[in-house]
C-alpha cells in the first residue's frame, strides 16, 4: 500500500492531512478527538500576546448553499482564541507529550514589535510544539488592530516579522498568507527573503455572504449589525489552487515548501493541491461541516488513488502538475478540439443546445435525421466546452482533439504539429512552461 507518511519542513506526521488554525483546534478536547479520528497534525488556533480577546456571543458564521443545502462556502467573524494564553500553552504541551507522532504547529498573531514576537516564541518553544505559523492572513477584527491581513498585505512587514521570528526561535517558521492581495507572489517572496521555512495559503477571503432583507443587515447579524468576515470552504478552492501554483512556479520562490489550504473536502482536492506543489494540506470547513471522521475517507481515498497510479509515496507526485501551468500567451494555438455528444447516454434535455444557442456559437443542432436529438456542428464549434460543463450527465459530452493534418471545418486551417517543449519561457525566465504535446 502507498505510504502516506509526511515530512513537512522536518515536521513528521502519519499522513498529510492537518487541521487548519480555526475553531476546531481551539482546545485540547477538540485536538485529541481529531487525533483519535486519524488527523496527521493540527495548527493550534491563533494565540495572542495574552491581552483579553472578546468574541461575540451571538452568530459567528454565515454560509452559502448549493443544491439540497450542501454547504458551498462558509463565512467566519470569529477572532483569535479568547481562552487564556497560559491555559492554551499548558494544553499544547500536554497534547504534544501524549501524541508525539502527530504534527502540532502553533499559530501566532501579536502586535508588530520585535519584543512581542520574541516573548511569545519563547513561551511556545517551552511547549515542545513542532513549529509556528505566523498568521498574516486574518481579514477581520484583528486586521483593524494592525495585525493579520494588515501585515500580510505589506511585503516589507512580512519580511521584517519573519526575520524577527527566525532570529528568536529554533522552530520551523511557516508564514500564512492572505489571499486579499493582487499578486500572491509578492508576499511569498517577502516571506522567503525573511527566511521562512514554508508558507501556507490561503487564509480566508474578505466577504459578506448574504444580507437579511427584512432586517437590512449583513449576515451573520449581531444585534442588528453585521460585518465582513473570512470566506472559506469549497467555493474558495479555485482561488487557492491558483495562488499555490503561482508560488510553486515562480522563479524566486521555487522550492519553498507550501502547505495548501482552501476548500479541501475530499482526497481528490488534497491530491490537486499537492500536484500543484503543496507538501501537505490543511482542512477546516470540511471538518466543521462533516466532523473529524471525514479524514478517514481522505486517507483511504488518497491511498487507493496512489496505489492505482503507482505512487509509493506522496513526494512522487507533489508538484507534478506545476510544469504544465503556464501563462495564456504560451498556450498552443495550434491545438484544436471539438465537442462530441454520446447519443447512447444523452437524455435529450437540451441544456447543451440552449446554452450554446443563447450564449455561445450556435454549434449544436436540435434534430438528428428528423428526430429530436442534439448533435455538434463541427463547422461552428470553437471547442469552448461550455456544453460539457452544463450537461447533467457526466461523460455524455467530451472534447476530442483533432490530429495534425486534419482540416478544421470552421476555419479551414490545417492542424499543425505542436512545437517542442521548453522548461522556461523564452521571454520570461521567471515562469516555467511545458506546452501541450
């Protein structure tokens, strides 16, 4: 069977599935239950400098839902831990002693003064935790106090604080990045320059999930008022994958270990993050939605897939997809594909036709030999694959590539062979590209 054991910046765990710094990791009771369920590690909920933190005693979460109220996104206005610092430290020490084979990293957020970071790092070291994660991502509550995303949005601050932490601790330092920024490469580069052992991302996306149109207040509302919070869950996964890939393929951060976060719900989600360069993954919303035992499906699913693909260890596929991520201008414009509809599985609902007729290229006919049916008109199809995405029957519509020498009936162009591979862009050495074969 595949070996799921993981070593991330020297921190060992029996599998790559960690719980992210969040409500599920706020106390010993929760963390122990998580380890009993099989989680490979946790990042303890963010500790402050000991000054009192007061959370709201009312609704803290908002959500977006899909079909059958399946949770698609989660909004959180909770602050860092409001439990006493010393109590957290005592519990961290006890948990690490009782679960020595599990990864235990402590998330930290204190005011931007070197002595504040030096002081709390010393306290965390005494717990014998495996490492620290600097919370430069929280977009609400703490950012208004000059912490969290207020630091993570300024690369100079990231580099400065990271240097302080590397100076004052022997533990691995992971820098957690905010997605609320234009170019994720800039904070990642700053963390790397500051000596970070790794980065983790993404933290939550600044958001308001909904508005109560009766109370005329954002949800969740606290005594009639609402505020922006941090959005997470399956809805943010595409953003997270992109940002992980941007760091993994950037020349200035290539080789910097990445802990992937953002909507990981299944083993497949985790494998996708790791294929794009993440050395492990962190999970929150899935655990809050389905409970800690969801990790059992993640472990078995990843193990089965690795066995099927012939991967003996996680390291064998981490980053394998990175060379195939490129910039748009380097895509192969000689590649041509056409949609094909499997008439045996088609249920004749017509969604492909309506979508193509109303919003795309009028490339799907509504009759076949005089009978109701749907068929692609090759001379009009541009290969956009909208029909594939709207079809309710998985696998009914597929995209088929045209081979070199064939003539595209839409343009009259002859399909040409693809050009040779390169490992770096000829005009941009900071990017890695491998064009389609």
